[in-house]
């Protein structure tokens, strides 16, 4: 326990140092903070535009859809804040910065994340939370203690889920240094997928993303349970309640890929 | 007590080579190819070899950065990759081309941060920092952000950073690369003292052979991933038959060709007024005495065997 506390302490000190470094560039920080809201706001607006064309999409109304958007955005922006910078692992592997990380007595993942604390992304998380709260208040949910719990658990589970996707796909850089934008298909693609009712998609694409990779359990299934609607695709009601737990096996898989990746790390040059 | 032990240590990389427009051939190259090494506590070992010989790769396997693809290695009794974090607390590493410091923070803050990361007791940390500050003359740039330091200043900072947790083993990968003469001397003097204290084991790679002559009793030379020499500098000279030379300047060329005992005439320059002898069994004094019998000696100088020549020979032979 003391060991763990000491290591956490080390990471905290790294984070604080990072915050101090960022504050030495104050103006650019303020600009970043504002411009970061843009992306999330645009995602939410897209949903409004779509519902301007048709009042029911995939069997869901705007108010119901916005709950999914809220959960998906909360999960994604939280994950992006915490571990989104892992995308930069490509840079760290290519420049050999990874060497310096591996000779310190701390876990490499925590160090890499602490190396670039994206405080500027905080503004997006706040916006996502506002969207979720407003959507929940207007969706006509029959509130019970269990639903309150689910409304809190779903975005957290989503955050863990997306975080795992970020780490898992970024680990590819250990095998292919120039892995490019491959990971984005699953991270940003997954976020867009989860923002809409699964019923919108069909065929193998739906099977793969929704159930194979588990994206249906991030926002879609919990929203059904919150609204008290049966699943038009036939999954039982408890699937919605258990959905936040899906993040655990995904996180486990990501941890495994990461660990294997570290052992495959081939430091470049001298 | 053995601190570093490698047995048949190897690292192979897969490289793909372009063959034609689309075809690529995957090929295995051995960066390190069966290195056996035992280093005892307190030794200072120079690990040298031409570019691409596998020096850095060896060091990276010993520090837990790279997973060996064959053989075994233990450092302080630990298996580097497997027990990476425990090992990290007991070793110090300076990769000349990579920084361990925080770019945007003053040096002083980087050091404070390292104290927390390595969980060093405050008093120990302060004592070690004080010693480094004095020996490496850090005081004038302790409050400068690392990004504004000169290379020599940064390297002195890196060395300090690697030593603040009192490591048992110090790995230095080209610690003097790109440094000016003054910084080089500061770094060398510091390492000499560290080596003299005798409780830190130092393994350093370098291309600067003056580093080796100043710092290392033991020399391990590696080429194409294999150890081609492991021993003292003298043993290396003996093996390659490199000798001390005596250069004698004369007022006039000698009347008759000179044949000396205990030395051979290696070169004749300046119309016979400068003679270079290689010592075989004799001493420099023997040479001078013998030459002075037949010609007036104006000046003499004694040249130590040139380590660069020897090592160049060694690389070519392998």
C-alpha cells in the first residue's frame, strides 16, 4: 500500500510540474480553452440539425437521442481529458522519449499521461456534462434511485470504455511506429457511433461496432434503461443496467495490449 | 561482487528492405550478438565500438528499456525488463542524446521533482545535490529553464539528475558527445572522482578515446554485436603490438644509416634530420644514447602509443 501511495505521489508531482510548465504560456492556454469547446458543441448541433429533417430517427425522438449524446460526450471527453494524449505515443516512440520514461521508477502509462496534462480539454468536459444534465431533465425520465445511479454510472463506464480504446489503439505504435490515424477510427469513430441510436445502423457494421466491440453498451443500452423502453433489437432490460460493466473487460484487454506493446518497444537510434 | 552479468545477451531487430516496387523482404539483423560480460562493484568500464556496433542496444537491455531477444542479463541481481521499476531505483542513466530533465522547468525544480519520483530522503538528496553543485559548478544556471541551457550545462544537469538517488550503477551513453573542452574536463574530473570513491559501478560508452584513457581501467570493445576485446588498455596495446615511439631531431643527417638495439627505425623525415624509432626492448634513453654517438641531437620527444590507431586497426580486423 505504501508502495502504491509513493508511486501515486510521484505521478502527482509530475502532473503538477506539467501544470506549471503550461502556465508559463498563459495566453495560448486561454485560447486553447475556448477553441476546445467548439468541437463538442458542433457534435451536439449536428444532432439538432438531423432532427430538424426528421422528428424520429431510428425510432427515437430528439429528447431521447440527446440523452445518448450526453452520455457519449461525457464518456468521451472525460476519457480524452485523462488519457487522450496517449495518441502522442507515436511521437514519443519515434523520438526516443520513451527511453527516458522507461528508466524512471514509475509506470510508463501514468508518466506519459502526466507528461502532457491537457487542462485545455476541461472546457469540453464541462459542456458535455451540461448537455447530459439538460437532456436528462427534459427526457421525461421516471426517476428512481436505481436510475439516478445508472445516470451517474453510465458516463463513468463510458469514460473507462473510451479510455481503454484510446490506450489499446495507441499501443499499436509499439509495433508500427507510423501507425498513423488508425486509432481514430475507433476513438472518434466510436464516439460518433455511440451518439446515435444503434437502430440507425444495420448489417455487419452494427454487429461489429455495437456488439463485437461493445459500443452499444456505452450510451444506447443505458439510455433504454433510463427511459424504461424495451430494446427494439431484443436485448433484455437488464442489459441496459449492466451496460456500464462492459468497460471492465475492455479495459482489461487494453491493459494487456499495452503491456505486450511495452515489451515490443524497439527504441530508435542511439 | 558482480553487479552486471550478461550471458549470451542478444538483440535481433527485424528490418524490412525494399525489393522492387511493392515487394519487401523482412530480414533479421543482430544488433547485439551473444555478449558475455561480468562487471564487479566499483569498476569503471569503457564500452566502445564503431557506430552501430550495438553499444546503446546493450545499455538499453541492461536498463530495462529493451527486452533482450536472447540470452540473459542481470543488474544488481535484478532482471531489467521484468523488474524494471525496482531496478530503476538503483541505477542512474544518462543517454547523451536524450534528456531526463523537464524542458520548461528550471534545473532546480527538475531536481526537486526527481527527489519525489525516486523517493529520496530529503537530507540525502540535499547532500548529494550540494556535492554535485560544487563539483559540476551548477550554481550559475540552477534557476534557468532547461530549454535555455547550453549543451555542456545541460549535460552537467543530466549527470546530477542521474546521481541524486545514489545509484549503485551508473550507465552513461556518450556523456561527452558534443561538449566543449571545458565541459568535457568538468565531466571527466567528476567521473574520475566518482570512480575513485569506489562504490559506484560505471559503464560508459563513448567515441572520445580520451575519456577512456582518463577514466577506465577496463575496456570492452564491441563490433558487429560481439565483444572483440575485454581487458586493460595495456593489454590492448600488447595485443596489437603498438609501441611507444621516440622522435629524434638532429642538426645534420647521420653520416651512415643507424641501426640501434632495442628499437627499429620507423620513419625518416626532413631530409634525414628527423628520425622516428619504435621501441621494442629498449627504453627511450637507450635510443637517445645510441643516436647521440653518431650525430648531434637537437631535440627529442616520446610518443605514447596512439589508442585511436589501435582501435581503428581492431575495427578493421573484425
